[in-house]
C-alpha cells in the first residue's frame, strides 16, 4: 500500500472513529476528513464533484423543506393526539398504534423528525397510564427503523443507495416494503411477548386515561388550518409523484404533447418540486424555513462522500472488492456477506457512514457479478442493523436522548439486549425473503 | 454519567440541535403538565350568586362534576346599594326593595340547588346582604374552590368580558377559582 493510500485509510478510520465518539460534531469531523484528503490532493476538484452524491443531498434538502414547512401547521401533533385517542386507554393498543403510525410516517418522512414529534406524546400517554414508558419507546425506535427501510425516501441509507444505483421508488416498494410489513408484524409480536405482561392497567386507570385524553383537542394542535391543508395536499402530491417519478414523461405527454414520453424525474427533483410548490402556495417566509434546514446533516453527508471518494481514488475499494470476488462463490453468498456485514457494522458505526463506504464497493463488484440483489441486501442490513444498538441509527439516539431528559434511563446494555434480538430476527427474515427472490 | 450516556447526549445534541426545545414548546400549548393532570382534592365549592347570575350552565356543571364536592350557594345583595336606598328613599320603600330582592334570591337559590342536586351534588344555600368581593374572598378560605360566573356583580353587559369584581376575587383568593 503506498503512502497516499495509507493517508486515505488513516483519514477514513480516524474520521469514522470521531463520528462514533462524537466528541467533535459529526459534520465537523466529516468536513475535516474531507479537507485533509482534498488538501493533499487525493481527491482533486473534478473528482470531488463526482464523488459527492448531489442526488442524495438535494433529496434530503427538498424533504427537509417540506417537513419543516408542514411542521409549523401542527400536522405532526395532530397525528400524535389522534393516535393517542384511538388507543382508547388500552396500553397494548397504544403500543401497536404508535408503532404503526411511526412506521408509516417514517416511511415517507425522515425518521428523526418523526420520532422527535411523536415521542413527547408517547411519554405523556405512558405517564397518564402510570406505566413504564420504556416498552413504548423502544418499540417506537424499532418501528421507525423498520418503517424507514420500506421506501426510497424513508431512511438516509435507502436514499443514498437509490441515488447511486439509480433505483426507483417503486422498486423499493416491490422488494423492501413487503419485507418490512412482515418484519413489522414480527416486531409487534416480539414486543408483546417481551413487554405484554407489564402493560396491564385496571379498568379505573383505563377510564382515567380515556377521560384525560378526551380532554385533549387535536384541533387545538392545528396552529394554521390553511397551512395544515396545504401541507397535507403537497405531501400527498409528492408521495404520488414518487410513485410515478420514473415514468412522469409518459403521463405528462398525454396532456402536454411537447414533453418527451421517455422523461423521468429523479427522486431529488420530486422533493425539490414539492418543496417549491409548498413554499409558493403556503407563502411561508423562506428565510425562516431555510434556517430550519439541518445544514450540519447535509455537510456531514458531503464530507463522507469525499472521504469515501478518497478510498475509491486510491484503489482501496477496488482491492477490497477484488478480495471479495475471489472469495465469494455465488450471488447468495455475496448477499449473505453484504446483509450481515452491513447489519452488524451499522449497529456499531451508524448506518449512514457505513452505507457511504459500502456503495462504491458494491459498484466495483458490479464488474464481475450481478449486484442488483446486493443493493437490497445493503439497504436491508444498513436500515435494520440500526436497531442493534443505542447508537445504531439517529432515531435511537433521539428517542433515548429525549427519555433521558425526561428522567427515564434506557441503558446501552438494556437496549442492546432487545435491539440485537430484533436485529437478528428481522434481518434473518428479510434476508430469507431476499434470498428466495434472488438467489434461488 | 457513564460513557454510553454521555455519548448518547452528545449524539442527541448533534442530531437534534435546538429542535427538541421548540417541539416541547409547541406541545406545552395543549398538553397538561404533570401537576395539571393531578386532580386536586376538592370537597367544597363556593358559588356566589347575585341578581346578574341567572343560571349555572351545563358545561360548568360538567367541570364541577369531576369533583366529589358539596356546593355552597351564596346569594349576596350588595350592602352598598341597600345603604344608598336607605338614605335616598323612605324606610318602607327600602324594605319593599329588600323583600323583592330576597324573594328573587330565594327562588334563584332554590332553582339552582335543584338543578345541581339533579346532577348528584349535595348543596347548602345562604343569603345575606354584604360585599360581593370581600365577602366571597373571606368565605373562599373555608372552601376548596370558588366558581364564579363571569357576569357576577357586573350589571347587564352584553359582551363576553369578565366582571372586574370577578377578576379581583381571582387575584385575591388562595383557592383554585373557576370562571364560567
């Protein structure tokens, strides 16, 4: 290995260690790593523009604008109160309904915002029921990661994979969404088996909860009715557009003959179109909305792409791919390695940097084998692997952090015990389905 | 704080930034605090009545029914008005005014007590000439809650504003006050 390659590897390992430890903000760590490899000329300017995946960054940016505009209407609080009321005082129903709502919302909007807005309501309901909130919170975490894995826009690893591999929204619905429905059902059964006994309440307590929740007015959560309606309409439109993004030309050509029927929209374009429509229609101040964009997250992604780009430029990734090709006999075997490596590694490293490093590796494997199944293996492993530890995915950190601020301790070991079980069961089921589909 | 706990707090801060504070602020607009969720023990409720309070609406009774309390209804005729009449009119006219007031007060007390008893409350009634503000503040010390009609001691104003005497009572009583 030459000096340049050694520097690239050292920067990569050092930056990832900083990201895991987080004593320095992850965005700063990624930017610092990127600055070093650019400064020493490993990644020249032309290559930098190639390595930074603007599809991912613009998709995240567009969705952040939509979510932050919609947030001001009280949409999420409305959903949280409606969900709590639907449970009608039953703890099991609270657990199941919040898990399902979290999974569905996470499938279409980002996981962090979803859990950030649903967790305070879940804590409130648990407090009213006088029950230990931990079962509800950990189920919410797992549901968010499972739900996020179901669609192209649900979880950053899926966005990165789709953007790099050119996968469509509907391909995710065909290959991953059914797996996540099965995993969700298994997850709920597991949570019931683990926590069901501790969730008993007396009829009086149930009445008390119903009465308290009845006093909550979901309409009061709607801060701006007009913005609420416009947000729901635009989110529905964007989701609809995602369904047809790859054949939007065919549809438009019918009414606008000058549109090329072969034209398709990239997912990032869909998100930015939705953001532009919502900003225009809602008349919200763009300054206020743009201030709420999570710029550190976007710079974090940008930095990671450059650091991983350094490994590509120095040939490290192709060397690892070569070793894999020499030792892997079949597609099924490659799927097995990618799925389980991604699952276990993303439980330790955080699934975003892990996916950033795995994507070029799979591209390199494409020279000698069909990598289409491997993209699904990576998505499955990276998204569900996040369930393994308290730091495996951003949703985990957010929920555990909120709980800690509320005086509820979920220790690393407590989470690990349940998280690893959920990781192994859900990944095994998902891998089994993928294997039957692609390797049989 | 252990390493894992401080690690999660660091990651939380970096991922969430200041967003959690704004979410909490938004929720606090309509979620009850832990203190508010606890229903205080209320065994007796004082409801002052006068010429301007014609009824206790069902919505107020619904709220009061959350407490298993005895309700004390007190009809108060303003001592200042009686004193003014005594000085301005002859004794007979003043007595006639007082009788009419007492008659009205008694009927209102009976009607209100009957309505509350229909809803399962036990009631006590009393009628006297006194100060509508000071006497309520004094009597409230012997009760766990005071429920005030927004029109109490206010004349026949047509808007929905709260009478100044009611606001003053709320400022002075130490017990919880409910305005209906």
